[in-house]
């Protein structure tokens, strides 16, 4: 049996804390896509930790953690993550496994990412410059190097062949930056990688399922950044939705049971791209300030706005969401009035669907107003004790989406989750 936790918005929904919260109920926690562009923030014993590639179950010592084949792996970032985890007393080598089919991010992938983004000028998509896109391009172009290749004696010659190909592309961009330091870091880091438990991920995970083990699949980014269904071209390079679990881990669709969709009580987005409910005013700035809305990976300020139920309904549909987890509800505690987007006004007509290309139409959100609860909810632990205005807000979202909000996060702490 496999349950899934994934984001329903443009990422940054707080999935790391949620996976950490659910991890005790599972035997295996597995990342199924994305790479070091993810930033899953956890608070462990009061200490803030940001994980980029290691599954968020790593702080539970009796749990198996798997980096699946759908992930593009940055060995340099992984080494730094491992050092951080080890400093907190966790023996990561004991329970961290890596699929041999996971593709490697090379130094030249990072260079190509940077060169490509610079060349786009004002049309840049807001890449994290981690080499994610170029690595996935090599994967689909059948040129990439995979973790399993590290165990091949011909790895260096394979690396040189790809590097020469990448250099020709970099020359076409007139990219002059010296990446020799990146290469030194890379080769140092892959020596550590060779010492990991590198496994045939699809057999590994299916054997666990056959044994009756409970698996939690952890997604990165969010549904509205999906390469097929997101706000293209301002998307990531992987399948961020529940279908990506099957290709990213090698499991059959019928193995998936519950899909837990994570959504903030409002909306944020990092980088470029359409954002119908964005608030370019004092309220947006206040939400950013109270919510510390700055990218966990890049540090960039996040754009903030009201919750978008049209996009959320779309995300629930394509993922088959069975339960919603609403995060950062406490950030709205002081606001006297809240709004939710219930439809889009597209070229003068009210629509309840996500259009093919948001940037090619005149789109304005249709908003419904709610009275704020103006109460500190961070110490509350029971749904019944929540302010009535907050319950009204959540009840409306339940009815609109026809998917229940079952868990409400009211603070960053592990224990700050209320069952609805």
C-alpha cells in the first residue's frame, strides 16, 4: 500500500513538516521526482532543517528512506545535506537508499541552466539554477549519467563524453564562467555517493510492498508546476502529480491508496509566471512578512496572494486527492478580512476552469470575501476550539472542492497539527 503526499499549488506548501508528521505511520518514505530545487523545511527539536533531496522521514531512525529513480540527484548538495543530518546525530547511511536509475546532475548541467536563463532575459522562467532542467533534458534525450553508472569502471570516459557535448552548447551561449571548482566538488561528492546503499529501486520498493510494508511517497514542488499540467512554460521539468509516483518509483497505479494534497491557507509563488490572486499591496507584503515567505532553496521573496480555489479544484482533480492538509493557517490570524478565488473572469466571461495558457488571456480573479478570525490559533489543538470564522472559511473550501480538509497546520512545530 502506497500513500502520497504532494503539493497542490506552486510549491512551498509545507510538505516537509507534513511528511515528517506522517512518517511514524509508515515503514518507507520515498522521494519520487524533482531534485535539489526542492526545499522541505522541518523543525527538529526546535532546530530548523531544510532538506533538498533526502526524504523527510530521515529523522525517524527506524524508517527506510529511498531516493527514487524519478529524482535528478545533485551529489554536491546531497553531501552537504548528509553532513547536516549527521551533525544532528542521525546515521543517514543506515536507512538511506538511492535508486541506481536516478539521473545525476553534472556541473555542466548547472552551467547550462545558468546560461539558458541568462539568454532568456526578460522572458526567464525563474529557474533555481540547480541544473534540474538540463538534467531532465539529458534524461529524455537519452544522454544522461545515472547513479548506477558510478559503479562502472568506464564512468570517467562517459562523463568526459557528455561534458564535451555540453561544452559545445555552452560555447553557443558564449558562456565564459570557469566551472572547474564545481567539478572538483562534484568528483569529491560522488566518492561519498559510491558508499551509499545503491539499489534497484523498483524491485526494492515493490518487495517492501509485497512484505506488507506501508510506503509514503513524497513529492517536491507543486501540482501547478507540473511539466504537463502546470502553468507552462513557467513550470518545473518533472511530473509533480500523483501519476509521477508510478514512473518515479516504479510502482503500479493500483498500489496507490490515499493522496494527501497539501495547500497553504493562502497562495504563494516563487519566480516568474501567472498568479491570478497575487496581492501587490500592503496585504501581500504583510502575508510575506508574517509567513517568512522566502524560498527555502533560493532565499528569493515569494509572491503572495489569496487562496485560488479554481486552481486547487483542478489540482485535486488531476491528482485524485482524497484528503487535504491546510498549512500556515496561523499566518492569517491578524487579517480582518480574507478572500478566496471562486472563478476566473476570462476575457469578460466568468469561467471555473484553468485555461490552456494563462498568459494569453485577460484573466482576473472572482473573489468571495470572508471575515477574518483575528485570534491567535497557534496554541490550539482541537478543531472545536478554533474560531467560528475560521471554521466558516474551511467549511466553504470543503464544499467548493468536495474534498475534505482533514488536517490543519497552525504553526511550524511538529505537534502543531489539528485533526478536523
